[in-house]
C-alpha cells in the first residue's frame, strides 16, 4: 500500500495509490469515510491498514482520480516527533572528518521545515550553502517503549523518503546542528508511505541515491547503515515513547555537496531527487527566498491575468486621501499642523517619556524668549519712558 497526503484547496487529505505505477489514486474519504484525515490519527485506529485494504478491494473504478496535477503535502505535515540521525554511514562520517561514532548523533526537525513532493525547496536569504542529503524515513505505527531487538521492527507502519536539506554554515556555528537543519521549507518528505510488508525487514539492502539536475551525487545501500533500523529503534525507544506517526530519519551516505571539491550547493533553478529502491522518487525544485516586499509585489501582480490591463487610479481620489473625493480640501498650514499632531501622538504612544522631555524643553525655550526683551522693545537712548 502507498498512502500519501495531498492538498485539496486549503485542506490536507489522505489518498492511496491504486497501483505502484502511480497513475491514479483513491481519496480515502471516498472509499473509507470512517478514516481520519491525517496519518498519525489513522495509524492510531486498530488494524487501520487492513481495513483500508479491504475497502480498496471493493472500491468501484469510478472513484479513481487521476494523479495528474496532484499537489502533494508533506507525508506527515505535523508529526509528533521527527527524529533525525547523523553520521550513520561510515563513508559520510569520514568525508566530514569524523571517526566512526560509538553512538549515533540525534537531532530534531521542526514541522515548519517540511514540504511535500514537488513543492519548492527554499534556499534562504541568510546563506547560499543549501546542501542535499538522501535519507530513508521510518514511520512508526504503534505506541512503544523499551523495545527488544526481536520485536523492534513490529512497530513500523512503513517507509518513505526524506531530503535532509542542510544550511551548512549555520549547522557548523555550534556543535549542535539543529539550527542549520530547520530553516523553513528545507526538508522534503514523501511522496508516500510504502507499507512495511512491501519491503525487506528493516528496509535493508535497498539502493539509495540523490541526484541534482539528473547527475548522481550519492549512491549507496541501506545495508551500509552503521546503526540499522532495528538498532536505531531500540536505542530511541530506550529513551522515549514512540507513537503512531512519529518519524525516524536514518542518516545520509557520502557524496554530499559541502564535502566535494569544489563544494556543490543547491541553487535556484535546480531540481533535487531522492530515490530509494522499492519506495519511489522524491523530487523538488529549488527556489530562492524573497523579501516580503518583493513577495507581496509578485503576489499582487500574479492576481492579474497575463495581458490584463492594470486598473488606473481614480482621478477623483488622491492616493493619499482618506475621505470622499468631493471632501473640502484643508488649508495647507492646517494640514501641516495635523501631520505634526499625528506624529506627536504616535511618538507619545511608542515612547511617552522622550516626548514629555522634548515638550518640557520646548516650554523652557519659550519661557526664556518671553523673559528676554526684544531688541525693538528696548528704549532708545535719550527717549523718555512712557
């Protein structure tokens, strides 16, 4: 079974491919109306996958939808926990100058960093060192704690793909990697969950690749993991409870961009693909982050259809006017005073102490001027006082 999340207007819904070819799908709301609309809640339903399989077996062909134009969301947009492993392939640890670890590195991913298959992976304004990392994702299907090696794999609902997009200079600002791993829209996740029964136990022996603009950058096998899926689950469950919909990201092999000579980082216009044998391909275009002002301008321009004339300002209404077009115009001096009053009022609301001090200084200066006689008011020499 291949289960995925897709966007339908402002909603995120669940779908399941009708076949591994990925040409059509069933919306879960059509074939299993009882099913929750997100994967963590669905996996919490006893025997949910078996129930969905039974529903698909009797689903009429008329309920099939085309995958053309399908807008994927992150597989699990809001996982309870998304736990990432670092330096879990010996060759990747070596290319980064690290010795083989005795214990895996762990860090967490924030939900705001996730995006779906086909969505834009964003190179941030703060850095151009956006790197790719092909990784196998493990999706938990049961609530478990203190797992033994022989039972660890039983808690897995399925597997997926993850691109652990990393901002390398931020990752290396401290010994903690978290900040460099959590920029918005840098973690593609999907396209779907492949149920555990369709893959070898622990997803072992599967080829894993990343490709940048069609060029193979990483090429390895999940059998090369230092801490395989079984071991990882035992280690993590010794520390915390794992729940349905939690995600374990298992690490990346050698070939990442920063270790190349010269380094290779993703840039706007690139397309990055992650593939794991038996699961599929996760593909994302790369775009540059834009300033909010530019984004708003582009958004406003996008609302007009190509070739459509822009509306001209109404000649009767000034761009700065706040009242009706036929309102009487104020005297320029009065208008200037209004502006000064508005400025003082705004300043007082934001910093009243400074404004009070300024007013006191003004009053003091005015008092000095009143106390000092003006030159033309002084009596002329020889003149009699009145």
